[in-house]
C-alpha cells in the first residue's frame, strides 16, 4: 500500500467527527456594571473595524478568515483566506 492511499484511508476515519466551528466578529471588554445595564436595543461596540475580516476557528484553532455576507435571511461567511494551506504550484 502506498503512503498516499494510507493517509487518505486514515483521514476517512475522522471525516464524520463533529467539530466546533466558531466565527469571531470581534470582541470587547466591559465592566460588569455595563454588562448588567445591557438591554434590548443596547449597542455594544466591538474592537474591530466594520470592514475587518472575521476569523474562523475549529476547536479553538484559527484556520481561515473571511467576510460576512447575507444569504436570503441568514448570515454567512465568504472565505477569503485559508491559513496554512499550501500555495498551488
């Protein structure tokens, strides 16, 4: 058996394992006093500019960046950069 076939065969064992995909739009730090004052209609300013890419993480590891899009009535993310992906020759 060649190494490529073995790697693909080994990989197929984990392809159906669920992982947690997180998309981070931004963040901020607030004193507890301000958190307790949040209400419907409150606006929380994030630490990233509106045009900054969002980050995609799998189980806490950053894997890609992208931009927020709207598909019908739902948010989505268009991948613009995959980290650690080899460049095609």
